[in-house]
């Protein structure tokens, strides 16, 4: 869970990243959350520049911010993000 969302007591929402089946290239991003307008820009750039989920994971996301949610969504392709402790890769 995104720590910033916990801090502001606003943990409802979902981020869905759509990738191609071969190279993990991001094809689309859906965000349904109270602060979606503040988060979607990273998804727009990812699609425009044909980034992969690994590119999102390897990008520094400041802690604690809601933008961490995008990184967590990308990490979910590889591991159970519910088992991650705060601030871990």
C-alpha cells in the first residue's frame, strides 16, 4: 500500500497498467482514485515513450508521495506488493 495514501487516510483507488505480452511495454494505464489527475502524467509519458514496467520500477519515486503508487503497480507484475515493507525495492 502507498504510505502517503495511508498518511492522508485516503486508501481507496486502483491503478491498472496494461502491457504487451512480449516485452513488457506499457500500452495503457487506468487510474481510478481521488488524486488520479495528479498521477496519470507518468502513465501518459510511459505510453508515449514506449516505456516498460521495468523503466517505471527503476525510476526514483519520492517517499512519501502518491506517485509511489505507480511504482507499486509496476512491481506487482513481479511480486506480492502487500508483503513489501515501506521504502523497499
